[in-house]
C-alpha cells in the first residue's frame, strides 16, 4: 500500500490541524519519508505475529509502517492531541488494520503494565533527552520483548553500542548490555524529518539475551555502574569509595572480584561490574 504512509504534505496538514508547533523539549521531529519508515520496519525484523510497542508515535509515520507488518501495535503517546488523532489517521489511511492499534496516552516512563497480548518488539523514534531512560525502563518492565530497533540521535546510538575502552562507553552502554546485545545498523539523515533536526540519527538493533547469571540483584549491579562512572576520571578505588565507605574498603572488594583497583570504570565489561556487585552483596549480607 504505497499511499498509506505519511508524506511531507500530509505531515504538515495534520500538524496544522492540531495547531502543533514541534518543540525541542519533547524532541518532536516527525519522519516524512516512506522509504525510511519501511527501512526501519525491515531492519527491526517485524514478523506478522509480533505485538510491537511503539514509544512516541507522534503523527503516525512509523505507526502506519508497523501496522502493515505486525499483528498489533501498542502506541504510547504522552501528548493528548497526538494520542487523540492517531486512531483517526490510521482509520483513514489503513482502514483494514485500524482494529490492530492500541493507543495509550501516558508517559512511557510511568507505564509498568500493559493488557494482553504482551509486546514482543520495541520499535521507536526516541527523542534524545529521554531515549536512554525510556529504553531501559521498557526492557526492565516487559521481559516478553525479544528485541527491536530504536532510532536515536547519532551520539546516543554510539553510546548505546559502545564496548569497554571506547571513548563513548558509559552508563548507557553497560546497563543496556544487561538486557541486550546492541549494534548500530545504519544512519538516518536530518532531511527525512520535519522539522529538520541539526543532527544525524542512528539506528540501533536490539537482541534480548538473558542477564548475567549472578547472586547480585540488578539494582546492586547498576549501583556499582553509576558509582564507577559518577567520577569518570578517577580510579575505581576512589570512584567506589563512597559506595563501600572508604578507598581501602573499595580496593579490597575490587581485588576480591578480580578487578584492578587502579583501573577506571570505562574498561570494565558488564561481567566485571557483576562480580564487584556480588562481593558487595556478600559483605552486606
């Protein structure tokens, strides 16, 4: 259905109808290129039996492409006017799939449960200012999600897929690695958006995997990660001194975990942070 997806003229018409003025605060940049939408849907590996969770559908550009391919789309939209318009847009442009859309007007960070059927994929164009917290929240709350694809600011994409030792490796890289294998699968130019952003976007593929087998809780592991990168330039024995009470105590924990106390957080993989959290858990316990 080549005419089902939104083109630049329709995007502007719908925005005018709502008197919508896209804001940087909400990171509102709407895709108006059908080829880009279909490229995202294909790269996400959407199957006919998938229930796709879409965060921030906006005017429905990506929603329409997902509905062409998936069993159902659950669209979470924080903006009242956009959430209200989306079902009508789908009914007009893709009437045969309109009953496969569920719209939830909410802040994605507050969504902790969804009615069945549960989502199997997450596919979203995420605004840069909330992309990492939203992605981690969704993966934590919905273990039925087997993977997906997110479009984020290029700089954020680099952070999400970075490995230990990389300049862009940090808290987002480590925490995402708890849930998923992530890799960069493409770039998207500013020209396919309205309004045109001043940065490129990156496509990040997500493949769910089991979290590391450990006696530590995710909260304990993430607390170590946050502390290690909270003072990025410091050695771990100093960066973790607040968590363990002193630099000497931190050194003991690190040595017991097989980690060099003089190393810095950016050289540790998720497995290293897990071992440190395990030692911490034993000492607290």
